[in-house]
């Protein structure tokens, strides 16, 4: 399973990359806006830290605008994946970008029919937002199950990128289902390491070791 970090914060990306397990980065306009930095410069910084797919989202919503932004973004670096919203003009652009060998991540996916459209258009990744579905009292993981099964039935190559992850159990469920990628905020990545029994056990091992050396 691939681990991406869902942030545009350079310090967080550096820290997560230092653990040696980071495969890529996803950003979105809200995350980029938080950093208050020029988008292109920010992407260039990220691309220096992580040698893997970096999702950069278009903000145009019409076909021509999406195509222009997508082509400009893709020119920045071979690792750029253009993130495109799941709307009619977006899906049309995904199909044409596929023909031009430009990688895409179709975002704001909340249903299985939407995921099917993205796969048929040739998206590299589909991003279903599990946390936002849970927020409205529906089951985000049920959607992941449906998409993974549908893609398997028809051997679609589009990778299922589980997004809007809020806690480690989302990651565990996504891994049990067999999703390809999980994109996680920094605080969730940090939580993956933690277990109270690990801390208690380590403290005991080290204090016993100290006793031996004191004898
Ligand atoms: C997906 O790529 C989005 O950037 C992200 O996962 C959205 O998460 P949120 O619902 O926590 O904002």
C-alpha cells in the first residue's frame, strides 16, 4: 500500500519524508491557501523533498480552462499529477489528458458511479473522500469497498486513493479492503506509530537493562 501525505506544509512533508516511508503528496486549494505561498514555488519545494507523485489541483471548472491549467502544471515536473474535480468538464479533460500521457487524480468523489466515470476516462487515481462521507452519517468505507470491487471486475487500472482520512482506523479499513493508496494528514501519520504498550514495554526493557549495568 502506498502512503501519501495530505498537506502543502513543507515542514510536515520534510518530517514525514524523513521516516523513509512516504510515497507521494496530495494537495488541494484549501491546503495550499493555508500556506500563503506562491503555488508554483510551493510545488517546486515539495518536488525537491519527495520523489513520487505530487497532486496539484486545477481551479478552473470549464473544459478549456482545466486543460490549460493541467498542461501548465504537468510541465513543471514529471511527478506532477493533475488533480481534477469530478464534474462533466473535468471528466472530459481527464480523457483528453490521458491521450496526452498526463497523469490525473480525480477528486471530490462521493459515489461509485462517479468512480466508474473516472476509470472509464482513464484517470490515474480516484480520490473518494471517506471522512466527509462519514461526517454526514454515511459510510465512507462502504464506498471504498464498492469502488475496489468494480475496478477489479473490469480490470480498470485507475488506482483507488483513499482521501479525507481522519484517523488510523480509516487506514486499517482501507488496507483490509485492498485500496492502492492512502493519503493522510500529518497528525494521522504520527498516530500510526503510537501504542501505549510499546511505550510501557520499552520503558521496562530500558530500566531492566539499566539495573544490569548497575550490578
Ligand atoms: C484529498 O486529496 C483531499 O486533499 C483531502 O483528503 C480532503 O480531506 P478533508 O476532508 O480532511 O479536507
